[in-house]
């Protein structure tokens, strides 16, 4: 079936495999970020990726749930060092 001229393109949901015990909390965080997300019966989390910013936000949320605390602390310290205006040029 062809789309009518001027019709908006259909946005599809992308399936992401996440641990079942985390998927509802991940879904809730994505909804807080205005990213449509649905937990499906097959154990996947289905998300709607509308932009590159949404893709980065999804990646960040998944990282928060899949990384150890020490990895997240190290990553945050690296970000602070790179953004520090006091760094010598």
C-alpha cells in the first residue's frame, strides 16, 4: 500500500533486548524523557527512536542500568575533566 502524498512517514518501534527485571524501570525513565516505550510479551522493550538525540538518550539510559557503579563514576569523572574550563590548554 502506498502512502498518500504529503503523509507523514510511519514511525516503527525498535526492539531492544534488556533484562526482564529492568525493563519496566527503563521504560519508565524513557517515558519521563518523552520517548515512547512499550514492554512486549516476548521480553523486549520496544522504543520509538525519532531523532539522534532520542537515540543518545536511550543509549544513556541503557548504560545506567547495565554498567557497574564504578564504571559510571569513572565515565562521569572523564566528562568533568573534558568540560573543565580550568584545564590548561
